[in-house]
């Protein structure tokens, strides 16, 4: 292990009194914008109910209440130690139990950290969502303890996936989303590194609720959520306004600037996020799943590779074309205009895009029957209009995902 990592691991072990009696740090497994994650062995896992054992009953996943985090000002690990010869013997006989220790950067706001832990606690019994075992705080440092889930790097397996493999993968992801969305929670950062998947067992768990939010918090009404009649009238008015003559970009723009939650990862952001719709719903997660499926079908990762939101908009517009982008913008009271020559009026079908990406467009090749089924499903996930986009529950009923049913 490289010296810096070793040093960080030492620091973590020293920060929490009693750490070494409770956990044996093994290696660093992830480093992101908001946290560092380590694999560790839980030396006293039998002190908790061990229902988080992935290999056993996944339905009974549960975590003890977050008492230690929310009500005690400073929880030390020492109070949970006291290993007896007896328990040591037990440990020797048992298979080691592994946990993932997520060290949340101290620069994250306390509200953000509490939000993540509370949401995980709310979601503790949801299949395919990685449960929280417990969490500890020492002064400003918070660590979350999760069951370790064996998984492979997406880039290692996505090119080999058959259409039924894709259905199994997505069924698992949509199962998680169906529970998350039923609790009115938006994950906001759906992407391959946040869905841990083991191709060998074909099981996956959703992780990383660091950007998740409850639906409806901090939202202003947006056109895309009007009732159908209201929406039709307002769309007509917006269309009328945008077809009126105008001379390029306004010099003195008096319109109020739009601010909306733009959390998430470039390339996976839904069009309504790019259009800065103020009332974002669980449908933004569905779009992101669509981007994952497009990546797998086109065998290209990352599929979208934009540096900012404007580039992201250009990439989406290149596929969907000006006409559909204009209609999508109007839903959120935005005008979509461009002089970029590669953005055509009609755009391309996702079928075309996939045939191109997989070098099958020359000989007039067609998608297989299964692939066509996947593309029909993809079209439902990548609906520009969030109101028409498929929901997680509807997705689980779709014929494509039934290919992945046991
Ligand atoms: P971040 O907010 O830094 O992205 P994540 O919760 O996404 O934090 O974790 C980062 C990485 O750590 C994941 O992409 C994954 O590789 C690894 N990881 C997180 N949780 C687990 C877990 N329960 N089991 C195994 N690996 C995990
Ligand atoms: Mg992550």
C-alpha cells in the first residue's frame, strides 16, 4: 500500500479511540469528492445482530437505530469494546465479516452528513439498497459503517453484457429505485460507481446518498408539473412568445436568473436539471439509468463527456434534435436556440446512435429482437419530458425487465 494511504489509515485509526479493537483496516477501496472508503474486517460483528450478512437473508436487512450518532454528543468506540476470550474463540471459528468504512470529509457540512445518514436510516430495509450498520463521530470526523459488498468495476464487464444480463442489472437497480422513490427520496447521483454490481452473482446494491434529497424540498412550481389542460395552454403561450421576432441574445437581460439544484454528475444529468427546472422529481434518477443503459448498448464509456452544462446540453441536443429540445425547454419556460450546424432539426433515433456506436451502420444492419426491446425501454427512460418518462414501478413491469426476472 502506498505511503500516503498508509498514513491516512493510521490517522483514521488514531482518531477514534478503540478503533483497532473493533475494526481491522484492510485497504482503501474508494476515493471521491466527498469521502474516502476503506475495506475493513469487523472484529466484533456478533455484537450487532448480523442480519446484514449479504450471503444470508437479504430481505431481513436492518441496522440498529442511529442513537449513537444523533443523540450522543460524542460516541467513542471504547464503550463497545471488551473482547472476552470467549468471543475471540467465536471469531476464530467464523468467516471474517467485512465492512466498508466511509470516512466523510470534514469539509462536508454537518447538515449534509446528517441528511445522508438519516436517509440511509430511512432506507434500511429496502432490498438492493446498501444498509447503514452504524455511524460514529469524533469531533468533526464522521464515519459510516456499511456492509462490504463485493463488486467489479463497471468498465471491466459492461462490454460483455448480453441483453438478458442488462435486464438483470437494471432490474436490480430499479428494485432499489422503486423503494427509494416510494419514500419520496431522489438519489440525484445515479451512475455506475454508485451502483455496486457483482457480475458473478448478478446482484447489486445502490450506495452513496450523499446528494440525495427528499422530493419537494425547496421546489417552486414548474410548467412540467401542471395538470394537462393548464399545461397545454401555458405551452401554447410559451411557444407563441418564442416564435415572436427577436434579435439574438438580449443585451440587457432583465429576466430573473434561474437557480436550481444542479447536484449530480456531468453526463448523467437529466434535461430538466440542465434547463434548471425548479421542481425536480424522482424522474431525474430514471434519466440517469437511461444513460447507463445507453452506455451499455453502445459499448462506450463514458457515453457523454461534457465539461459543463452547456456542453451537456449540446450532446443531448445532437441526439434529440432542435425540435424536440425546443419543446423540452418550453416545458420549463426556457427557449432552446442554437446555430451549431451539427445539431439538426430532427436529430437521430437512439437505435441509429447505437448502431453507429457499435460500427454496424454500414451494411444496413439491424438491431436484434432483444436489442430492439432494450431500445424501446431506453426510449421510455430517456424521455425528454419528465412527465412522460417511465417510473421505477412501471419499469419493473416492462417486458424488457421481465427478461431479468427470476
Ligand atoms: P463518494 O461520496 O465518495 O462517491 P460512495 O459512497 O459512492 O462515496 O463510495 C465510494 C466508493 O467506495 C464506491 O464507488 C465503491 O467503490 C466503494 N464502496 C462504497 N460503499 C461500499 C460498500 N458497502 N461495499 C464495497 N464498496 C463500497
Ligand atoms: Mg459515489
